[in-house]
C-alpha cells in the first residue's frame, strides 16, 4: 500500500505595519484557485529504484526553479533531515517528491 503525504503552504504576507512584524496573513484568491506551493511525498514502489531522493517539478512557476534537482532547496532539506536522523540512529529512506510550484519566485508571498 502506497501512502502519500500532501502539504500545502499558502501565499502569505508578514510585516503588516510598523511594529507588527510578528503578524502574518495567509492569502487566498477570491476565485478559489490555489496561491501557494504544494508538496507531495510518497514512497517508491517495488519496481522503482528508491536509493536516491527523486524530485519532480510542476506548476506555473516550476520553470523558474533550477533544472538540476541537486540545486533545489527541497533536496537539500531532505538530505539534511536524513543526515540528522542518521546521527540519532534512525534510517530515513528516500522518497519521491512532487513540488507543485504555484508561487512566483521572489514575489514576497512566501516569506512568512
């Protein structure tokens, strides 16, 4: 049985006004479309080589990300988590990762 974990990070803004740096708002378009990034994690099936993390990119802003998965912060974070767990004696198996990039790069909508 293959389980998938999906996480959605909505667009957000912080620094609402002077003195309110600790407040932030999640944003949603009035038409109900997604404005935020979505990531899905799932294990490899038995027929796949699951020895390395695999990153797939999609979404309207995926082309703005590095083509080489090793240059993507998602893979860097996965490897750092795997290394930290290994130091504690916990084995983390690599997963398939799908990043649905729906936030414009450098827009300031994901910094909070």
